[in-house]
């Protein structure tokens, strides 16, 4: 098996996981959940996003979240879709920013009303300026495999967009199967190319959704391609409001369990992660369905009988 013995998990539950949650989660609850996740060992996390509350009301408390939850001993990421979002984030002292751009024009236009080329034209000078100021930049590449509006995406288009970001000096490329349609063969093919082309220039992170139940298998395929960083959401929470059919992210606990059972170190404490899920679960609009959490709950019930 071609696999590194240690991987990094980037927890995206507080942002990507909650952004499409039907129940409006209280700010204090979010803050407590973030602290519990950090206690479980996560050193990189998406805290929130500085987007219009008109479009993503769940993120309207971004300023309050970062004021309390940012810390010097972790990489706390915030999503900033445009210059206005950047300015708000910088005012709050944020130093780790994430930008999203879709490979497909159809997705990009639905998401931010710009084509991919128009987005890059607007973002390029902004990213150069931020990098010159020492800001950590994550580039999130959406619809890297399939688009809900345009269908299958060619890998060459993904590589070209990634190359543009790398030329701007970004620190991390998070490449996403936004609607969860990719299979392990496609994942291995694309991430092998990305690893070959960009591993020396930037961090590479794989981001999978579990729409068709293949996210864990896709994590394994990306691992085989040399990827050692994975986005995931505690409880498998998530879904993109601009991508029809995009269900939850791959569940953090499921991939941590798989990796640790393979002898691969994640530095995540599963029992504490389960406790964090116990905490957030009552506030959610639907039950947590991840396999390992369900087994944990079953074991807890059996112990109490």
C-alpha cells in the first residue's frame, strides 16, 4: 500500500458543515462546539465565512465567532468571497483566508455571479497583495470532477486553474468533489496529476462529499495518490446552497477511524470528537448518520443497559 503514515485533517464543520443547516444555530453553541473540536486535536479548522447574511444567514455571526475562537496555536480559516469579505476579515484580525472558485463557469456564476475567468481577474491582485502582507491563503477549487450545471469536468481545466493559484503564491489548494459524484479511479487520476505538478509549490488538500456513499473510498484513493491532507466535517454535516444535490461532507469520524485502523496517525482523539458530536447533535435539523458515530451511540446504549 502506498500511504504516508501521518495525515492532516482540516475540520470544516463549523463553516462548510453548518452553512446549509436548516436550524439557525446560536452563536454561543457554535463557539462551544468549536472549542470542543479543538480539544479533540484539530489544528486546522474552517471557523466561519464573511459572506452576506442575506445569502447564508447561518454565517451572520462571523465577527463574533472569530473574536472568541481564533487562537495562535491553530490555523483558523475564514472564507472570504470578495474584497468586501477580505476587509471585514482583516478588521477582525484574521490571518488565514480562503477563496472559492469553481472550475466550471456555470457553478461560479450561480455562486458569485462571475465566470471563472472574471473571478480570477478580480482575485489575482487581491491575493498578491495579501501574500505580500504575510496572509495565509487557501484556494478552494470547487467542481473539480463534476458540475451540477455542466456535467463532467476535464482534469486539464482543473490543472489550469490550480496553476493560476499556484502562480499567485497560495499556501494551500483544496480540491473538491463538490457534488459527490467522483469515483476512486477518477480521484486517483486527478490527484496523481496534482501531486506530480504542485506538491513542491503548495499544500494539497482533498475535499469530498458523500452524496453517493463513495467519500471514504475516495479519501483512500487520494491517499494512494500521495495526498496527506483532507477536509472533512464532523458528523458528515454540510451541503452547498449553490450546488443542487451536494449532500454532506465526508464525516471526520469515519475517515479518522479508517486511517487510524490502518496505522496512520491523525492526532485526533476520537472519543473527544464523539463528545463534540453529542453536544451539537440536539441543535441540528437532522440526526447524525455517520457509520462510526452510530456505532459509538449503539455501544453507549449497550453499556447503559
